[in-house]
């Protein structure tokens, strides 16, 4: 692969843009930390939240370190067909992907737990200043997300050139795996604490949401950071990388017939990413309220819109100035711009189904007047409807690639889909800023209540209401990006098959002709493909069952612990004594890490099991089933959960009797059901889709070479037994839960 002098310069410019993004993130971090951290009481509460967040992530990284080391070795061995350099590069790239994903989440979280008190302090005098602090704290996470991935992928590409895809598979898998751990573990932590705090505090004790007497409140605030900040950052980081890897694999299909075209199609996405770094910086910078009377959402929307508009202009200039053929350049331009359109459409659709300003949430709030059952039924129905419309929007974006690349090969169309994903995530810096902003202002509201900072209450409540909308919208974008990334990877799947069936080396590019010969191989009239399709469709359901059950089990322990403290600590309800918050934090931490094992094994091993027992065609059907059901279920869970949450806030703002009414009780129950839906199971499906696709890409060359042999059958059976044992263990009640329940039964009998 030969670069022109212009392309060589451009690649260094791309690296420079990544470094500039890191410097901007460090500037934002310094700016946030320079603000007033608040009163001594506020800092004391903030220190408790920091301690819990650091302890959880530290224990999580130590827990998964051994698995990362094992996978570095296995991935190095798996790449040996491409040569020793490629094999070692794949293992090291996997480690780099893990470090990039983990570091992005960690840096974002460590600033968020220090920005919360500063946001509260600023809100005492200016809502505009409070918004700026919270959004810039999110901007640090956003900029590290876009720059870590861009720098890693560009450097690996410059080193390995046309052989880079084999190495980048390891890079993408590393990011995906860490995102899965951080999403699942953080989601279990945050919602176990939230459910425990709400059910005992609001319904049983009748105290406010962030009352300092509630032992689960600190854990709830910790969970917001480890779940939303660290988890979302890692999630988007992997989508960011996976779409880039997929576009490179698909572009290289042209290498044998048209190496110039292949080179252009690889460099173009890297330039798109560099444009995204610059426009994200601008988008974060202009998110400033013009005065304290302007609505906070208006300034955030301004940042999103301007970053998208400037990105589109940048795409056009690159498509016209860099791509040799003007006609070909406009195809790449429109495919990438379609991603920006998809992001806007998903944003508005998610806002419609989850914001208190629109019919779905108002309908759910109205249904609370007749009890918890109708509240749950109405919310579930709205979630089902929202999921269907989100699928239609995504199908429209995919069909746009069909139209844009009409007359081209299937590979060209799938390359267009990958560009759609790249365009959708161009403004990742702003998207992550919007998401991390949510936990910061949520913590700020809790701190203002616990510390008694009444002068900040109205400001942080308004900022928190906006944060609920931004978090829901960014979850919708994350789901859509995961689906687009998975579809693009699915297109890369056949290229791996063609490498083996065509007799080529693992490091060689596959021709369009070789790929065309495989078209029709994944047909549902093949029983094995259909079986794979059905099993794949079942995986998101089983995975969600495990994560929701994990939240329920952890919440069970937390509820009993909070009840015990209310019952046994003298003066706690009167406010003359403090709760033992550290015990609840420890329960959340240990439960989240323990419950992480079984879902991780299911995600990593199930594609290998299906491929080993049924062959590569069945594995292709398996991936298709995961993508379809995973998207539908993820949107259902996130939309329903977000709608229940905001319906509760409508009641708490005074509708239908307000706080303390029967409608409020029903709304709290709906919100509690929705918590693990929107913040655990739904978001965790994003990395699941990509992890399973990445695992399939890594193992399919071996499956294609040795399918239907006794050795693979034995491997498949052994791994199936391992997963079965993990599922059985995950479904059993932990001893401490059973012991606690027995103690309560004995106490009741006495």
C-alpha cells in the first residue's frame, strides 16, 4: 500500500488532531478543578462519593486483569496465520484497546466525582456557571473518547498498512470487552443502590430521594458515576473503534482490483474522525447559557447542532478535495452525512418517548391514578412502540446506503453503512459530554439536599431534569450506533470466510470476486443457519434476564441493610445519627463484581459454541439474530425505563396529588421497575452486540477450516458445559441473601 505525499501528511495531521484533543481535555479538566469546591459539608459528602467510585473501579480492574492477560496470549496465538509480527501486534493491540477503553471511563469518572460539588457550589449564584462546569466535566470524557481511539487506530494503521485489519480486530475487541465489563458491572451497581434507596426511603420511610438518613444514598450517587460516566464512555469508545475497523476491512476488499480506491476508502474515515475531534471541541466550547433566563437545553442543543453542521461542511470539503472521482466522493459524503441524520432522528425519537413534554410520558403519568399495574402496562406499551419506530429509522439509514451505492457490490453498500456509523459518531465528544453531564448534575442535586444548600436547589433541579433528557437521548444514540457497528461487522464476517475458503493468507486482502462467490451462503432455508438465527435471537433475552436478576438480588441485600439501619441505629430517623453508608457501598461493589462473571462468559463463549457445533454459516445466522432482537429489546428497555422515570417526576412536580399520593406510589414502583431496564439491561446490550460480533470475527477462520471435525465438537461441548454451569450458579440465590431472609422470618415469627 503506497501513500501519496498528501496522504502521508494527512495521517500526521490526524495524529496531531488527536493530540490537540487530549490537550483540550486537559485544559477543560484544569478549568473545572479550578472552581470553588463548596462548603466543608459539601466536600465531605463529595469525598464519600469519590471513595466509593474509586474503590469500585479499582476492584473491577483487578478482577478482570487476569482475563485480559489470558486473552492477550490467546489473541496473539490466533493471529499466527498472518505472521509473527501480526500475531504479536494483535495481542498488543487488544491490550491497547482495553487500556484505551478503561482509561477513557476512568478519567471521565474521576473528574465527574470532583465536579459534582463544584456544580452545586456554582448553582448557589448562577445556573449558567453550574451548567458550564457540568458540561465541561463531561467534555473531558468526550474528548478522551474520541482521541484515544483515533490515535490508537491511526498509529496501528500506519505501522501495518494493508495488514492492519488483523491487528485492529484485537484493538476493537479490547475496547468491546472492557465496555461490556464496565457497562454490566456499573449498571448492576448503580441500579441496585437506586432501587434500594427508593423502595425503603420513599415508600417505606416516607423521606425525600436524597435524604442523608438513607444509607443507600451515597451508593446511589456513586453508582451514577460508575454506571453512566465510566460505562457510557467505554460503550461509545468501542462503537467508535468498531465502525472504523469494519470500514477498513470492507475497504480492503478492493485492494487486489483497485489498490488506489482501497487506500482512499481507508484514509477517508480517518480524516472524518479528525474532523470530529475539531468540531467536538467547538461544540463543547459553545455550550454556554447566554444568561440565567435561557433554558439550559437550548445551549446544549446549540452545541450539538453547530458541531453537526460544521462536521457536514468538513465532510463535503474532504469528499470534493481528496477523493479522486467527484462522483465517488459525493457517495462517501452522503453516506457519512446520513449518519448525522440518523443521530438527529434517534435523538428526537428518544426525546419524544422519554421527555415529560410529550404524550407518552404524560399518558404514563395519567395512568398512575389507577395504580402500579396500569402504570407498568402503559410504560411497557410505550416502550414497545418506541422500539418499533427506532428500528424503522435505522432501516431507513441502512437503505440510504443501498440507494447511494446503487449498482455497486454488497461490500460497497456495507462500507456505506460503516460510514453512516462513522458520521453518526463524529460528534462523539459532544454526545459523551451530554451523557456525563447528567450524573454530574444528578450528584449535584443530591449533594445540595444532603448538605442543606437550599439556595442551589431550584437551579440543580432544573439542570437535573435536563440531564434526564440528555441521558435518555444519548442512550438511544448509543444503541443505534451499536446496531450500525454490528451490521458493518457482519459485512466483515464474510471477508474472513473468503480468506479461508479462497486459500489466502490471513493477512491478505480479500477480493470483491471472492466475496461475491459467498453471497447466498447464509440462507434461512439451511436448517443450521435458521437454528443459529433462533439461538442468536434468544441471547439478548437471556443476557437481559441475567442482568435484571443481578440487580434484583443485589437490591434485596441493600433493602434489608437499609431497613436494619433504620431499625437498629438510635436517632437515625430523627437526624441525630448518621447511617453506615460504607456498608451499602461494599454490598454494591461485591455484588456487581460477583454478578459480572456469568454474563461475560455468555457473551464471549456463546459465539464459539455455536460455530464449533454448527459451523460458520450457523454462526452467521446467530449474529443476525443477535442484531435484530438486541436492537428491539435495547430500545424497549431504555424507552420504557426513561418514560417511567420522567412520569414519576411529573407526579413529584405536583400532578395528580404530587408527592405522598397514591399516584406517586405507583409512579415510584414504575420508576423502580424501569431503573434496571434503562440503566443496566438496555445499555448492556450495546457492548453485547459488538463483543459477540468481534469474537465471531476472531474465531471464524478456525471454524471455517476445521468445522464438523471431532476436535471442534469437543471444544463446543466443553464450552457449553462451562456456560451452563455459570447460568445455574447465576440463577441461584446467594447465601447471604438466604441467611438475611431467614433471620427476618425468624424475627417475624418471634
